[in-house]
């Protein structure tokens, strides 16, 4: 058993090389889902900017950029 400390200072243990912590797996899955969601939203923003055109004064698009 190997005890480690993560970047937040929280302790966790690793039993052996073949076992993976379920909590860590869940965190990885959530991170992947959030990354995909962020990529979709970036794509939607880019499409909205394209539709609005370069001379648009639409304040909603400016808010999304922040």
C-alpha cells in the first residue's frame, strides 16, 4: 500500500498497481465530460459569432466572450 498526497493536500492510498481508485475514475470521467461540454460550447460560440457577422453589436455575444 502506497500513501500519497494530492495537489489539494488530501491523502489517498494506492493498494497495488492494478487497482484504480473508484473516486479517481469518477473524477476523470467528470473531467472528460466537462471538457467535451466546454468544446461544444466553444463551437456554439464560434458558430454564433459567424452568424452574427463581424459588424454585429449583439451584447449577448460579448458577454459570452468574458
